[in-house]
C-alpha cells in the first residue's frame, strides 16, 4: 500500500455547531465513499476552517463517525481578503492501492469554486 493525501472542502450556510457537524460528516463521508476507504485505511486528517467558523471543531464530527483512533488536527486558515466564507477543508492521509492520479478529491457546495477542476 502507498500513502496518499486526499483533499476536500465544503461550505457552511451558518456557523452553528450542528450545521458544522452535518457538513463535516457530509464531506468526510463523500471522501471515504469516492475513494473506497474505511476508517482503518485512514492514517490521519488535518481540518482547517476559515476564521469565521468558531462554533466547534470539525474533528469532533469525525470522531462521532468512528475516527476516534485516527489522529485528527484542526487549524484556522489565514484570513485572506476576498476568500470564500465559512469553508471547512480537510487533507486526509490514507493507505491506498491506487496511483496518485486515481485519488478522488471532493469539493462540495460553494466550495466547488475553490477547485472547479476537481469538484464533484
């Protein structure tokens, strides 16, 4: 197996804890499904949020999905003027038996604007 990095992002409509958890679950579920992964395949995940998200940590939602044994980290992004608001990003490292160009990166909702070439 080879370690691959999988990227993804999703937007929030509002900065509320339940909404953040729902959207984080949507993003992580899509990444897992698109890449045929189980939690045992995942080595670690790094979540970032734009500075306007303060209601909770995206990793808390991932832990609720069964990622309790996976090292998870959250960080705040730099406040770039004009950047999309209320965005959660993730970089997940996983053991995968596919070439790099076969990894599916997932960008959902308003976050499709970040990478139109990769958006689902």
